[in-house]
C-alpha cells in the first residue's frame, strides 16, 4: 500500500512594497513566503481541490491585508497573515516567512529627502511566524550579514590524519555571512526593540571575542544573545566560513606578513548550531 | 543555564573532476557537500578542537579517495566517503551529498570524439548518503529537471473567498523544475540501473497523466516510482509551479487560443510532498 | 556647454512562450531584448516624451506580433520586430536580441509525447537583428555551450617574467563556456539550416584539433565556420578559460597522472576575438 | 582570405583582500579584471605563445604589486597595474577594471572595533583604467546603487499606437539600480575626494528633481555631475527601470491610493546614455 507522507504547499517570493504618504514618506519592502499544512490529502490522492486554498489567493491576501496589518514590525504582519490562513477549514498550520529589504532616506540638499530612498544593503531582517489552531510561534533573525575579524581568530589543536595538510594558525582572517534566527518564548510587545538589541549584541560580540573556531564563535555569540534578551528561548546560527588564504609572495621576492589574501568562493566550510536555554533553567 | 542544541559542520561545494584515460576518455564531474555530527561539544563550549576533523581535511579526503572509490555510481562513492568519516572518534554520523554534472562525447568528424565533451545540461543527478556507527542509508534523485505539460493539466474546484480572483481552468500549461529524491530500503547492487528506471518512469508518467493540480501530479508520479522499483521506500518531490500566464491579446485585435504565454519567475507556487509505502505494506 | 552623447533605450527580458496546438504540440520559448536609437534628444533635455515609444508598448508588440511572425527561425521574428519598430517616426535603429530556450518532447509510454516537454539545457541559441531606415543586419550564435578537451590541448612557450609561476604544459584540460556569434552577409533563406551546419562544425572542430592556447582554438574554429558557410562574413567568440587544476595527491601517498582535477570558478581567463573574411577576399 | 579582427584577452575576477595592520586595521577588498590588446596575432594564427603574457602571470602581478601600490584609491592601483602591463613587448593597451567592496568597522563595546568589520553593502565603487604606449585614461563610477523616488516622478505624453496600453501617470514610483561612470579629463590628485563629491551630487540630484522619465533624470543628473567637478569630461549612466506596479485592491473591497505595489524583476526598461561637455565648450 502507498500513502501520503509529510506535505505542504504555498506561494513563494511574493514581493510587496508599500509607501506611507505623509509629509515624509515611509517605504517598506518585503518578500513573503507562505506555506500551509493540513488536511489536503484528497488533493493528492483524488485530485479533489475542494480544500485547497489557491496559491494565487494566498498572494492576493498578502496585498489585501497589508494596508491594515503592515503597520509595525514584520513579525506582527506575519502573525496577521498566519492567523488569517489558519482559519481556512483544512489548514492546520500556516507558516509565513518574511524578509525585509531596508531603504534609507537619501540626503537631499536640505537634509533627508522626504520622498527619495536608497536600498541600504548589507543585511536582511527576517522573521518566520507559525500559527496552528491553538498557538502561534515566532522567530526573528538576520541574513546576508557579512562580517570579518582580522585578528583574534585562531584554528589549532585539531586532529591530523593522513589527509590533513592544513597548518595550525593562531592568527587568521575569519569571515562569514551570518544567518541567525532566534525563537521567541512568546509574542513580543516590541519586536523592533528586541531586534535592535540582539543585532547590536551580535555584532559587538563578534567584534570583541577571541575565537578558537567558528564553532566557538557561535557559542560565544549565542550565549550573549540569550543573556541580552530574556524573551528568546534559543538561537540558531548558520555560518559559512568564507575562506581568505594568504598569498605566497615569496616567488615574487616579497614576504606576506598577514597583509595580502585571496578570497575564495568555494569550497567553503559551513557550521550550523543551536544554542538554547536548557530545560532545567 | 545555556546548552548546545543540534549542530553539524562540514565542507560545501567541493568540486571534483576526474578523467579516466583509456583509448576513450571518461569524464566525471561532481560537487560534493560533507557534513558531520557527533561529540563536538567541546569545540563550542571550550574552544577545544581536539575532536574536530578540519573541513580542509574533509576536502582533501574527497580527492584522495576518488582514484580508488569513484569508479561507479555517485552513491557508491558517497558511501565510501561517509564510512571513512564515521570512523573518526567523535563522528556519530556523516552525511555526503553529491551532485553529478553530466558530460557527453562530442561528435567528431569520425563519430564520437574520444577526448572532447559537452556538458549535457537539463538535469543534475543527486545522491545523499548517510553513515552512522551501525548503518548506512541512501537517497538518490534529480534536480533542475525542467518539464512542461501543454495539455491534460487543470486546476479547478478550489474554494473561493473574498481574496480569490483566479479563474478555474480545465486546460492550462503546467511547468515545473523537478527536485525529486527517493530513499532506498537498502544499498543497491546497481545504482545506475535503478536511477535510469526511475528517471524514465518519472518522465513518462509526467507526460502521460491527467493532472488536476501539482499535488495530484506528485501523487501519480510518486505511485509510479514506487511501483517501478521495489527497492525504494519513499519518494519526496519539491515542485515549484513555474507559472505561464495567457497574454490578453484583445487590446491588439487578436484572440489568444492558448497560444501566447508569458513565463514569470515570481511569485511561484511551491508544492512539497512525500509518497511512501505504508507501514503495513 | 553640455550635450547628449550616445544613447539608447528599450525593454529587456521579455519572456514569450508559444504553443502551436496541432495533433502534436510545438513549444517555443524566447527571451527578447529590444533597444531603440534615434531622435530622442528632447526626452532627455526637455522632458518631452512625444517621440518616446514606451517600453511597455515595446513589450506588448512582442506578444502582438508573435502569432503572425514567430513561425520560423528567431532571426525572422527578430527582423519583423526590428522592421516594425524602425517605422516609428523617431527611431533610426532598432536592435532585437533573441535567446531561444530549447524544449524537446518527453518520451511517453508510446513514443514521443505530443504535449509534454523537457527543457533541453546545454546551450542557448541566440540572434541579434538590427534594422535602420535603409538596411537590416543579423547575427546568429550560441551561448552557454560548455565544452571540454581532455587531450590535445597545450599551453607553452609563453614569456616568463618575475611574476610568472605557471608551468609549461603540453597536455592539459581545456574547458570553456562558448559564446559565439556570426554575422550574416545578408538575410538567409534558411536560418535553421545555417545554424545547424555552423553548430555542428563548431563542435566537431573543437573536438578534432590540437590546441596551443584558447587563442589558437578561436582561430581554428573561426576558420572552420567561415569555410562551412559562405553566407557568413565574420565570427566572434568569447571564451572564458574554465580552469581545471591538477590536485597534488603526493601528500596522500598517491600520484596524479592527469586524473584528478579541481574545477575553479574564479579567477578565470577570458579570450575574445573576431575572425573574418579580409576585405580583399 | 581570412584574417584576425579585434581581439583581447586577460584575467577576470581576481579577488584581492588586504589588511593594513596598525593599531587600527584597515581592510580593502577588490575584484580586478585585466585585459590586454596588442600584437598577439601569432598566438592565434600560428599557435605561437612567445608574446602572450600568461593570464596566470597577470593574476600574480595583482598580488605582487598590491603591497607597494594599493595604498590609496583604486584608480591609482589600476594605473600602476596598467602601466606595468603595457611595458610588455607585445602589449599596446592594458585595461584594468576594479570593483571595491566596502567594509566598515563594527561597533564594539568601547566604540569602533580596531579589527572587526562589516561588509557595507548598498553600492560598489568602480574604476576602469587604460594605458597605452603614450597615455593613460581613467573612468570612475558606481554600480549596484539601488534608489527609489516615491514622488516627483511622471511618465506621460508618449505616443500611442495600436499596441499601447500603458496609462499616462503624473505620479509613479521610479526605482533603478544605478550604474554610472565618469571619464576624467586627466589623472587626478585626489580620486577619493572627487568620487565623494560626485556620489553625493548624484544622490542629492536624484532626490531633488522632478522626473519626466528615466531619460530626463539621466540628463538632469549628468548635468549636475559635470557642474560639480570640472575634472570630468563625460558621464555615462545605465539605468534599468525597476518597475513597481500598483496592485488592484478593488476586488478585495479596498482602494489603492499609491500605497501598495508589487516589484517585478522582468521585463524591465533599460535606458543608457552619455552626457558630456560639447567639443566647443
């Protein structure tokens, strides 16, 4: 016999830009992914779409709910969307993933322009909100945040086997593109303040610790985030190791005193880990 | 108290090209991702790398093992790698993901060239192999396989709410970029034969069924794959709905009888599901 | 004083998919770029759009003309579009760039399916058509055609200065992603036949020549293309050198007899050249 | 007879990261493309590499010259590289294209960190430097600078033909990803100051003008740049029109007063033009 296992469906990459038109304009720019789980078995096994919320409808709903519900943090908008979708008869769980692309006012001749903006770059704020019939949950985070330490980073003491050629190093460049998410214990009153605190903590901790490895850095940063905000229960980081290799300048008559590097896109290390409050805490 | 949760690390995008140099050359072209789980807590919490297989060593191992072990299917090479890594003291589980980029001989003036090739395109063969201390498991699959039905595809009977504007349609274009994986019950004697059978079945079933939705197509194709190969236990598909919309030609004095479409990259539907043999089977 | 220099504008990435619905369907899939030059100075200097064909209109025109004019080669469709746009009062020159993404019928249970297709991959056919008030011209070509020679490729005899570390090699892998275009002396009766002949010649010549460098290969292939089709006046190739480096296996106790390579994405060599019939020919 | 036409070759995507290690570190991060033209005909027609500077040597040269020559603006480093390459016997012209990826110090607990950085994002500074046997020339610029006007942008008065459906609009969103380059009349004493002035002028002018079209905006910005820096001779801009379309909210019972937009990636308008000092100026 054959049966349906885990399944979900939805709409991806719904692009929403809003302008609030007061004396000074405000721009919001989101990419929203929507995913539903529930009693959709008949759509698979019988070709019966009677319970299937069309993904086109899901897209429309993002635009239709934006005027009323996209007034604060993306987490709040995600909650409104998730709670809307979970009211559909077949839907047991709705997951909304939001990415916010930041824009900042341009400098005009007389100060910040009221109606002209520049894409900020350098980071994307993210949120994942889930609603089922009884509860909601939310994660917040960042992605595409590229950072580098030019000192206070080492990698040594690792085991050597017949395939090991890497030299131990007590002073290397460590660079990574941070994807970090933190799970909230419960919905927050002030998503933006929490996010600002955690981002500032993440960056300051990255800057001001001695790293023995990417793994070690995740632990140090994860601890700092959990200490900075009692409202979060766990932190997950995904840190590629963006290798920067010292260039051998000796053939050209020079020495390389940690000054000239080549950045390489592949292969790259990848370290992923969760740091959390323990059950007994 | 704070503790370490789930964690893993490894090397991504190790690029390996091999040439077997007989009278007729054979080219293999792989991208390999490696990931380890195990007793790595000290690396995080104490900055102690004594158990950490360096990701650089992992990369070297791919090249070092290739001459002896990359002689057949990528699944077999993956097993050799996974079983090698799991012998390291701290490693409880090793996962090897392999993508094979196909090359075919060029036509020379006198038939197939012995030493010149063309990247085939149109599909990537994939495998994910896992080894722990007691067992191995393997999945095989394909990705980036783009297919289209220009008939025998419908989407109707879905519920309508205040945000629904999509019209029901009994004849649409359905296009998707197939990512499919199938889990083997146990290691195979002939990975290549199994893969060829399942790929042929997947494509023939896609071509020759009446689809009520992407969900329905997953079920029909999943059933066909499980029927075609008793050695696989489940099939998982991830099918984006690459929307093709009819262009309104009426403003230009024409009618569009299902002939002129615009292909749009976003937003896109995404349907993911597993079809499996049920426990009692 | 300040003046307007060279300028052009248009619409990029117009995506057009057509289905001809007979007993057996035919799918065409194009990406079209449109660019106009002409008497558009007032749009810049006076903000006067009275002569500016809206790029939205340009997009619509692609769809509106497709039923009647996309019946053969992309070059013919491009000519119809370019000749249409050049009739607008201000337009002195219209350039249409077309990329065709190939689809092939799937194998169904009873032979080729009449209405199901697979994206072919492995190459894109291209054309660039230009019309001005008195003449038309056309180039045809290919892009994203990835090829490799595992023998009969050398690079030696190059000069050595204080920054040269590359070793001379009489036997290397040469791989490239071919972008090639050929300019037709005048419009052709059979674009498709010409394209097939030139593509076959390009591939067979790549396979069956001894290469001293990428530059040398361009010359050999360019000569072959000009010899194969008297209707083309010149050939331009853009060939990145997709480096494959021998992996040093000695630290692992092995030797690398030209069998194990790492493919690297960057940096890469890039060689671009035109081969043409000389004026006196 | 067949002859060689225009040709050039070089190395692309040379990735260079430098660290100056004082009490406060400074990071520079460049991608360098190198291209040579000259008397390379024998390499093509005779397979004779006697004059061919290996692209691997070109890459090495970037690293070898960096310690001494990458001490100021990228334009100055580009000049040093171009002037080096043009001394090779066969080289008639060397072109060096540089992209600088900016990093900014992280905020640590006690102010800016001396040795930790964040990739700035939001813009790439560019330069193209050319040297031949008698002269040098330089362009500077920016790319990937994404900006948006939410007011003071119109598009109306354009001609209407049978394929025109776009409505005239006096108030739209205009968004673009700026690629701008400006050609210097002669090498500058202070590249950085010039760049800062021109970038500030570009942004302030974009913010503070009334736009009748992208074409019109190029003219207004080009004039402002030429006025702001007497040392530049011409400005070239390449501005894609990143369309933001008003979403129709009426089916959902709402009205859209210029607040809810969908951003679309394709198709997109593209406007390219040069604004320059006229010959008689």
